[in-house]
C-alpha cells in the first residue's frame, strides 16, 4: 500500500507543479494576480488617478502583498530543499515581490519598487511549457557567459577612455565654460561618446570642440564593439556541433555529430 503524501508534498505538487489541474489552475491565477498587481502600482503613480482612487489602490496593493506573502510562505514550506529555493532566482524574485510593501511602512515611495513583480511573469514559460523559448533563452545566457570577459575588458577600456577625455576637456575648457570638475567632465564624455548628447554642457573653445568631434567619431567607431562580440559568441553557441569527418565522395568536411550520410551529396560517411 502506497504511503500517503505529507502536507508539504501535496502543497509542492500544487504550488510548484503544472502537471495536475490544481497546479495549473494555481499558476494561471498567480499570473493573473501578478499582472493586476503591477497594473495597480503603475496606475498609482499617476497623480490624478492616485488623488481619485488612492484608497482603492492602497487596499489593492496590500491585498496582493498579503496574497503573495502567503504564496511565498507556501513555496518555502513545501520546497524539498528550502535553502535552495530561497536563494534561487525565482526564490529571490518572489521575496523581492513582497518586500517593498513592508518597506513602504518605513520609507515613503518604496511601494513603487513593487514593479519588480513583473519578473515573475517569467513563470509563464514553465506554466505553459514553452520549452523552445527557454532553449533560446539558454542560448542567450550561454553566449553572454562566454563573452563576458571580452565585454568586461571592453568596458574597462571605455572607462579609461572617458576618464582621459573628460580630464582633457576639464583642462581645455575650465569652470568658466561649464566644466567645473573632472567628474562632470567625465559625465560629458560619457554622454558624448555614447552619442546621447543631452546638450546640458558643451565645449565653447575651438580646441574643445575639436576634441568633442573626435570623441563623437570615436563613439560611432566603438559603439558596435560589444554587440559584435556578443553576436559572434551567440552564433558560435547556436551553431550545431560538427563531427570532424570528411565525406569520402565530395570531400565536404564537418557534419552533424550523429550524421550517417553527407548533407551535401548523400553519400555514406562511414564507408
């Protein structure tokens, strides 16, 4: 005779499973609640709506906060490994989804950080079993991981570059032209190099304008570097692993790892 499941095991099937009607219903209701709670936070930030429906928004925010607090407690209680869940990505997001409401009791405006709940929408990939989307997300994560060292070196080099440009402009322009400090000059260099160009501070002297022109051209030259690095790594990650076998008929080198026939001429690769 099968041993009856414990309460924690039964709860785990519902709150963390999608293979049962109860578990699927729980997750669908949860997704709807997440969307509604984020909508309430956004609407509450609109002044004329807050003045008219502020009390309603306040009650709705606390309703969803209490609901998500109970849900978080159930997940923590039913998790096979509570420490693993608490420090997992979704565990941290679930906790951050309720903390701002309690922090708002001590810090005014903290409740607007509740928009972090939108990250919980990522559960939709698990709920509706969109495995192909998760696989594509895996490709992006793998490409970022393999390119992080190159991108880190690039951004460190960029940091040195804007520091040099900002310092030079501080010397050339000086406080009389708005460059009152090196940090402010570095801010100008960042804005200019990234081609944002707010225009709140600009060089006035011919030498400063010449340097600014060089910074702008440099920005166009290097702005595509991190994109190129990431794209190259993404292409390499998504490219299927090739088996180093040459076709004995047409000579094509490199085939899928489990290929038995040449994908160019159809000849048997293992003759």
